[in-house]
């Protein structure tokens, strides 16, 4: 979907989109996420993650604010609390609300190639960007996890 003139107001066209009206078609909406909350006094960071083939990724964790990601290469196995596990291939996007929600998986879904994604995270002041979740909390919140896929 092409973004509206209002949404593309700060995008500059180049290449095939060059010209006086190129800015109107230079941007493509990849995701539109809502609702989400930005913690008061939040900071933002952009992180480039590279997982080697078969890497399971970060253990279960949470972020203090929302995160928005784009898969650059490969495929990410992605799962947040309350949603079924899914695989997001290159060119796909993901987001998570942050806060109390557990992020179970973000590893490489491929066993024969590297996976890379870029994620923009909004972090609450005084809180770490990423906090691991311990086994006791995982057990307490097991009822909130979507059913696991069967082989």
C-alpha cells in the first residue's frame, strides 16, 4: 500500500521516483501498529540483529516499550505472549507492545542461512532495553501463551 501524502510528507524521492511529485510514491507503508503506549521520557534505539543459521535467538524476555522490526534477510521465528508463533520472511515486519508482554522467540527460522533484522525500540527511562524472564514467571504466565504448534 502506498502511503498518503500526509504520511509521506518527510520522504524524499530518488531514482525512478525522482521528480517534482516523486515524494508521493517514494514511500511504501510496511506496517501500521496500534494501539501502543510510549513510556513518558522514553528514548529510542535502532538495533541491527544478525542470527547465524539455526540460532534460537534471545531467551524469553520483555522490552520496556514498544518495538517495531523489519526483516532484512532470511526468516525470523517470532512469538509474543498471546499470539501464535509465526515465521516472518525477508521484507516482512513485526511489532510488539512492550511493557509486561513476554517475547518468547526471535531466532533464525533457517538452518542454512543467516537472518538479519532491524528493530526500533522505545525504552522507558531507567529501565533496560531488554529484560530476561525467569522460569518461575514463565510457569506463572503459561496460560497466556498461545498453543504451541504440533509437529
